[in-house]
C-alpha cells in the first residue's frame, strides 16, 4: 500500500511467539463471559446506530412537526456516537478494578437522602 514498498522491519511480526525452536501449540482458553460481553456490546452499538440513523429519513417531517432546523437534527444524530463516551469510564473500571466492585462504584455515585 502507498507509494513505496514495505521495508523488512515493517514485515516483522509485532508479537513474537514465546516458544523457541519447537512448534508446540499455544494453550489458550475461551471464556463464555467474554463472548457474552462482546455480544451485548455489539448489540448495543447496533441498536444505537439504528435508533440514531432513523433521523435521516424523517428529517423533513421533524422539521415541520417539531420546528427543528437541519443543523439541530444533525446534532441529534451526532449524540448517538457521543453516547458511547461515558461508557469508556466503565470499561476502564472493569479493566483496572475487579468486576465485582463495579456495582459498588456505580451505586456509590448515586446520592440518597437520609431518612433518619
């Protein structure tokens, strides 16, 4: 790709196998929980894309019915991808902290009134 050919250093693998000299298979394990998280996150992305892309076909009707301008509808469509940004915090928490403590961190941010 590009104007010139690739160099030898660019063709080197980024990850070198840990075994040396033998062609032994690498033991790896597939976790069902990871597939579940991947599936749920993919479905969330699909639903977000479907919901926010519905503004395009109804743009003229929304302008007439709600009084939106075309730029306001464009901003509404932009909020779909921007909605994923807060979840980056939760993904970071799941990566750095134990997943069992995630609910504690979430519930700790919800204010409550003292009834006593």
